[in-house]
């Protein structure tokens, strides 16, 4: 059991400071600790946004989903039972469900809202090619069935272990492995067809 009686500034996780678990921070938030809320938001909101961006291909919608998911986390906090599940697992599941709800209200395979890539130090030509590759990946992901897309994003973009993905998706680890394998095969087939257009070399 973590000791949460230390001063609030220790929740920031600075060098040498105590770092608390998500469970501990959520319990502190439920008691009214705003510092704990900020720390948990800093940890978890970027993960929600990353998943929502890949699922939806639209930054504004992804930000809305992230806000909604975090709000649901705060509402649930007083009733959280430590040990039943990881906070991040619960939040990923909520995020995916919110994304699916949005997708059901839109036309299937709509790519009108694919976000513009952020500018970097690349040349104009390189930026265009980089944008084309990102758009191609997003378009390919959008062609996967929902469950395959979720599994591929969680495994290969969020880099979660298969058992955690199984918990998020409510399926067995074997089912996750099958979804990932099928999703990767489809993605590879789509991307291979476009490798010349996207400037990828053979092999």
C-alpha cells in the first residue's frame, strides 16, 4: 500500500521524487488532490490521444474523445477498486469504445478528415512524401475491420503487450494474436501495392 501522506509536490515525479502508481494517483484525485489529477492527465491523456488519432484520423475528434475519456475517468474515480484492472487498461477500453461510437455515425472508410502532418525540418518534397506515407498508413488502417485495427494500433503503435491488449478488448490472448496477424497481412498487402507511389524501395 503506497503512503500518500507526503507533500503534493512529490507527485510530480521529478528527479529523486516519489513516483506513484496510477491507482494511487486516482485515489488521491478522488480525495480532491488536483496535483494528482495533473500527474495522471500528463501520463494518460497522450496515450488516449494517440489511439484516438489512429482510430479516427481526425485530430479534433481525437481530442474530443480524449477529453471525454478523461472526464469519465474522473467521474469513476470515487468507485475505483484497486487491483481489479489497470487504470490505463480501463482508459484504453473507454477510448476505443468512444472511437467506435463516432465511427458508427460516420460514413464507412471516410478519409476526408485525415490530419495534416506537422512540419519538420524536411524539404518540401520530403514533407510531401512523408505526408503521403502517413496518409497511406491511416488509409490502410481505416480499411481494417474494427477489431483488427484496434489490435494492430495497440500492439504496433502503442506497443502494449498482448495480454494487456486482451484485457482492453475483452478477448483471449490467442484471439489478439490472430487479430494482429490478420491485420498485419492486410496492411502489408495494401502498402506493397503502393510502394512505388510512396517512394519505398523493393525488399
